[in-house]
């Protein structure tokens, strides 16, 4: 298998991390997971691993493909699902309601406070993807989206959150 990393360099097969290996090292941690189904037709296999490692309750299964979300829902009526999509409209809302989608995952640059408020008013959390700059990260945070985000620079996020928290507490944050 030929796989390239973000820098374009080839990654050898012996460096690929399998989901089971990831779960072995991280399942016991106090984290919420969002597992994106990038390969079609693997929902049931992923759910079996999440069950084996006892992380279903703190996980979301996400996908751009509605059929994969339908398959996950058919396999497990309680698993939390997130739909990766580019838009939110009446058709999207109908699908969300029909299949019990818990989270709408939209590009960070598309999120506004009004949009996030409208989605969350339906009982659906919002998570951002394609957060490719600190400016988009700030836009996501200011929109009120609280379902998390896919981000490449957690250090910048932490600095921003620390600064925001310090301002909110009147600068009395203890370090």
C-alpha cells in the first residue's frame, strides 16, 4: 500500500497505526473520540472494536457518506453519529431526524453564531472540520460550536483558550 503523509513523504506500511492499536493505547483515557469512516462498508467492524475496547459511550462515528451512517445506525441504535457535510438545509435536517444523527460536522469557515444556534436548537451538536488557520479556529469558537473540531495546532488553540479564560475571569487566572 502506498500512503503519503501531510508533508508528501511516503509512509511505509509498518508505520500505519491500526484502529485497534490506537484503541489499545487511548481507550482508557478520559477522551471523547470521533472516528471517521473513510473506507466504505466498515461501520460494523468499527463498532465491534469500539465495543471490545468499551469506548462506544464516549465515541462518535462520523462519515461524509449517509449510507455508512445508516449502516452504523442499523448495527447499533445507540451509537452517536456525526454527519460530515458542507451545508445545513431542510433536506439535511430531515436526514438527521430520520436516522438519529447526533452531530452535524461542517467546515469551520461556514460556521456563524446564527447557524450554530439554529442547529443546536434542534438538539444537534456542531463539530467543525477544515479548521485550517487560527482565524477559522477563532471563528468556530466564536460561533458557539461546542462539538469539537479537527485541528492541526492544539498549542495555538490552548493559548487562545487560556487567553479567553483569563479575560473572562478578569485576569485572575492562576497558572
